[in-house]
């Protein structure tokens, strides 16, 4: 009987993921409409699909195909991957493979971590996804481990400890496989840690390199920290980077400095609030650009660095785009880090603009007063003009579609003492929000070179979901009140919505299988806005994670 059961299992496994995923497939991921091979639906993180079966006309017939319960009541921010008819998904405590057509579970592997781990997690007990390569599935764990699983069976192949949770480190990031190296970031800037990015051997789990986001005094940039402040400098790296295979360069965003009280750490504080251009084989920094030097307002720059080829002043240019948390939309030349454009895309009062020669913000008295210890009202708030939720760039319309935030914050620095494993902020959090009147967020269609919105779809409660755009002229996103939504890419008109039963903070994806276009998104409420906003309107939104898959009904 055991032999029969084993043989049956081998037949089942053989029907899924029959061939190992290759480097070439990853490089072509952005144009592979049959699979979703990369975080961001391509190394460029554009989250755009050329599929058009679901379009402005057919969207009215979009219906759920199946729903899979994640058996989890935490926030679900994971992006699904799809390969050869199998959906791969992560939660904070499980890794899952599901049949993409039927929703039936193929395998599920539990993730165990110490009970005390959530104490050192600032903003939600979550995981944002996995990476596929050479028959393996790679993910991180909340207690700062990197693991590799067999993609066919879910069996753990290796596990490596990246950092110690007792020091305030944790991991929620989806890995990136670039040039045959598994690359991961780290969380923990709010706990007086020193951030880094790691490169791992996918076959063995051996760590190949580590690049710290905070340099030592004898390294380039070390003179931007006074005394020993670099040791507690923050600079988390908790959102997955992008990769240009032609340039063989990884672009990774770096988080805020620690503590928030900028007077404690005079200087520019490199490489916080920056983007690093890295060699994936060695981790060596090729160039950097700092968006917000010596920042007091938690304007981290970890969010997606989107790559595109655009005409800039009539010249074809390889660009990197970032809707920065500081309220400015940046366009850089990704070959060298040169600033091409930087314009506000939301209300900004801490700076009047960005100096195009130096790349530095032109700060107002709001920033000066904040550093002097005065209480200020600042726009954007510490949650930013856009938080972690990834935007989409549609090369056909030339627009970036982003869920933006429309409220300010009250900031006042306070004295701070470091104690390992405890919050190291230096900011008064008793009354941090300046809500104002009107909607608290908008889905905006933004011109990257001007920061101006072609249209905006307001939301009384801000959206914290990722965005997906398609050649069908449709933009997908989700609401914290549970609606999965579709908008007209040209004018922002809402075309369709479906209530998923819990708040959506996931990252929608789309693919085609056997001639049918599918759209998938995770639903499950509990992220940073729910934890810190005190928004009573969300009291009736139930937790409960699930994966929804939709298609057009014939």
C-alpha cells in the first residue's frame, strides 16, 4: 500500500512544475503571459500585462472562479507566483502550492518561528512573497531566516539564519533571484538595527556577500554619520528590488534612518532614504542616489524602483521611477543615477522642490523646525505620499498608477535611549495624524515626468493594495473595506468591483492558461494603517486570509 501511495504521489507531483525554472525565463518574465515568474510581474516591477481578454467591455462579466482559504487572520500582502499551472503563495506561517485552475491545494508547508518574534515586528505580521529558480522556491521568515523549498513537494532543502531577532531584526521581504544569486533584504530600522542586503547561493544556501546600507566610518559615506551613530542607523531593505539583466544591475531601495529624531544623528546619513545600484554577483555598490538626506519624517525609500525605457527630451533613455514616500515622483537615468525629473505627486510642505543640479530637497521651515525640536504639521505624514503598496507602470499609456495618501502628520522629536529589542524612535506618537477633510487617499494616474495626475479616484479610507494594469485598458486594485476594484486606465471610471470579505492589502497579478485570462489577489486585513490609524470605520471589517481567482464568464 505504501508503494502504491508513493507512486500516486509521484504522478501528481510530475503533473505540476515538470521543468525547473531558468535564468532565461526570469529575464523574460515581464513578457511571459502564461506565467507570473517574478515579484512585480517582471524584473522591471512594472506590474503590467499585455493580456487584453479582460478589457473595458468584458470586465462586466468578470466573476470568481474559486477561492482558497489561507487559514490565517493576519494581513495578506503576498504576491502570488504562477508557473506551469501552479500558484505559489506565502503567508507569515505557511508556504502553499495550489492548482491554478481548480484552487485545490497541492502542498502546504508550515513555517515555525519563536512565539516572541512578533514583538520585534513594527508594522504587521506578514510575508510578501517568494521567488522561483531551478526547481526551488525561496522565501524569508519572520524570525529572519531564508529558506529554500522543493517547488514540486514543498520539502525544505536548506535554511540559513540572516540575523538575530533579539537584536530587532525580522524579515517580510520576497527574495529576488538575479544572475543566479538569491538576494534578500531585512526589516528592523525602528529597533536600532543596521540594515543590509544579502546574496545567497541558491543550491547550498551559503551566503555569498553582504552589503550594509549603513557604512562604517572608514567606508565611502561613513563620514555622513557622527561618532557611533552608524551602529544604530536603521536603513532597512524590506521591499524587493528590480533588476536590469542587460546592465547586470540590481536596484534596491533603502529605508529610513534611526532614530526619527534627526538631531541625534547629524549628517546626510547615507545610505538611508536612497536607492543603491548593485552588482548581483558581489553586492558591490555601483552608484547611489539619496532622496531625503538626514530625514526626520520616516520617509523611507524601500518601495519599488520601477524600470522602463522612455523618451526623455526626445532621447530614448533607460529610467528608474520611484513614487517616493517623501511626496516627490523621481525619474533617474538607471545607467548612472542622474536625476531627470522630480516633482510632487501629493501635497508636500517640508520642501518646495528638488534642486536638479544637486538632487537635494529644497527644504522649508517645516523641516528646520522639526530638527530644532518644535512640533510641526508635515505633509506627507510618516506613512508617506505612498506607502509600501506597489504601483504599476503602463508603457502603452505612459502613466504610473499608484495608491496615494492624502493626509499629513504631527511631528515632534523627543529624547531617545537605545535598548536592544525595543522601539528606538525619538518621536512623540501620541497624536501623529492630521487627517483634514475629504478623502484620505486616491488611486492616481501619474505622468512620471511631471508628477501631475491625469485622473484620480478618491477613497475615503485609503487603499493599501498593489496595482495591476493591462493592455485591456483596465487597472486593478483593492480597498481596505474588501472590494476588489477595476478602473478605466484612460479616465479613472470605476468599471467593476467584487466584495472579497476582508480588507485587500495584496498584490494582484494576471496570466493566461488554456486560452483563459485569470486575475488573482489575496484578501486579508491587518497592515500598517489598521494598526496605527485608529480609523473606527474599519471596525466591522473582519480578518481572514484567502486567495481569490477571477475570469470572464462566457
